[in-house]
C-alpha cells in the first residue's frame, strides 16, 4: 500500500501514460491553485474530438482521469486532458469565448459498470463503419464514411464522412437507425481532418502535424512551393490526405521577405555572348543560375543578385554587356559538410592491417588445392609405412639397396659440354663438392616425420657414380 502511495506522488501530473492526439503539456500544473480556481476542464474523446465542461460539483480531477459528462441525450465518457488556468489559454487559442460558450456539466468519475459498457461500444465501431459503407454504396451516394464514434452509454453514434459535394443522406439515416437501433448524427469533415483523426508518420519521420498540434487548417497553394524553389512534383508535395502539405506554409514568410529585392526571373539577360535565361535561384545565398538560350541545363553560370540587377539596368538602356560574369570565377573551395564519424568509433580501428593481410594470404594458401606428390600428409603416411616395413629391392647388379632412412641423396651426374675445339670441358672438383653440400643442406631442412637416430648415412652410395669426369 505504501509503495502505491509513493508511485502516485512520484507520477508527473503534466504527462499521461500514452501520447494522445492534440496533446498539450500542462506547464502550470506544479503551481499552487489560488482561491478563485478555474472550474473549466478540457475533456478529450476519441481521436481529435475535444470539449470544454464545467466542474460544477468541485470534483478533484487530474490529467488522465476518466469522467462521465453530460450529453444530449444520456451521458458520454471522456478523459481529462487539461485543467487549471491553461484551459482558458487553450480556449483563446481556438477562438472560443467563455462568456458565449454553452458549458455542459461533469457528472462524476466513471464506475466499473460505465467502463464495461464503454468498452463494448468501442468494440462495435469498426464493424458499424464497414456496414454503413455497404449501405451507402447500395444507395449510390457519393460519400465516404471515414470513422464512427459511439457515445459512452451506447445510445448514439457519430458518423464522420467526406464528400466533394452536397449529399442527401436522409434515406441513409433511416436505414442506419433501423439497422443499429441508435440515434444517428452525421458530421462532414475535410481530408486534412480525416488524416488527423487516423494519424500516421509523415515523410519527415515525425507524427502528422494535424494529429499532434495543428487545429486550424490554412489553405495551401502551389505558389508556396514556387517561392521556395521547390520542384512542382505532385508526389513530393502531397501529404497523406492527398492535399498539399501544410508544412509548405511554415517557412513561406521568411522566403518572401528574403526575395523582396530580387529581380524577376522572366527577364532575359542580353550579352555579347548571347541571351541568358533564368534556371534556378538560391534565395538565402543570393545567387541565381542562368543558361544560354536553347542550351538547356548543360552550361549553368552562377551570378549574384546584384550583378543580375546591374545587367538588367544596362539592358534597359540598350547596352549589352561583354560578359555575364564580370570577374573570373574564383576557384571553388571545398565546403565543410557532413563528415562520417562512425568509422572513428569502430572496434577494429586499432587492428594491424598488415596482419590481416598476412592471415588472408595464409588462408588462401591453405585453401589452394595441392598436387598428390606435394601433400605433406600423404608423404608422412608413406614415410611411416616405409619405416614400419622396410622394403629391399634388387638392383641390376644383384646388390641389395639400403633402406630409405639410410640412403644418401643421389647426386646427378652433369652432362659434359664440349668447347669450341670439340673437347669436353673439365669441371672443377670443388664446384661439385659445393653442389653436393648444398643438396645435403636442403635435405636437412626438408620436413620429415622419420624417427631420429639409426644408422648414419655413408659417405658413398653404391649406386652413385663418381663425380669426376675423365679426359681422354
């Protein structure tokens, strides 16, 4: 019990447990209330529907409490979204006068029976919307029913629809009342209001403005995109509602103020090089790009706004300038833009790159297919077989050859070469000895699985001929 009390006191009263549509942060919630506290409370219902009610019974209400309020007929159930002095500011923002507004009363906080009935009514909304669409389609009405909202006591339902023209839905109301046994109220909304009720994520990655904070919808035209030098692509300019994006008006005033002294873009610039036509403009850098007539966008020339106004003034006097750009363009300097700093936090930035290259080369050599004679495993198995069962073979002279482990490396007799006089060239004995020593050294470095010890190799092998060559 004490833990529940602590959790109640620690909870922020300015925030709710979920993000509601048209959510308002109560930044005056921690101020102590005076003697003349405001008794007007803002109640939020399904999606973006809100209303202002008077707390005539002086019930202690906090943000997020579910209450039963007065309706016509019966009662409705909503959630407290704002209390205190901030409610009057919200009414002023929405152009609602407290003196002329018809405030309804708050009955009580909801009971478990009210919540059960409310949940049953909300479960019927989706199926009711689909059935009402079928009935409207059978009546061939040019309208779209986008949402249905049941009242808390399940005696009334509000049908939100979109239509481009006036619709006679008297027959539709009779059929809906006969089908669902409730009171029917039809409300026409626009495409932007429908998108706000449904909600979603915009191309900027944030929630839709119409479902989070925007309440007044201002008309948007394509001139807003033209002033901001935005491409007139309908797929880029349209939002989820199918209309032009509301955010096109956010920075429009700043662009209009910056372009007050800009020359008109439909005026050509006449020079001795030719006639230049406007291509695009960078508003805040005060730069304009021009291209030669009938040249397209292949050659663009960057000209400042002051230079363009100077050329236009000279053309009006009948003077053609020599060049479009008075001075030679400065060499382009590399601007500091986006820098990828992700690689600086890489876990492998301190690894030895040479070591990784060596490991890669080693893996390639291990994966390389080997010839049968060069496979060290086959050689080792063959050597073990020879060591376990040494085989003796007879040479042509009838002498028994020595085992492999006692056999000395065989010396290949070099072929004699004849000189210019036709006589064979005598080779030096020390050269043969040097070659023999190199062969011995290479055999010692060759890996082998043969056991150490045993008989020492003899200096001469019976089958090795002498290295000396006789000269007749």
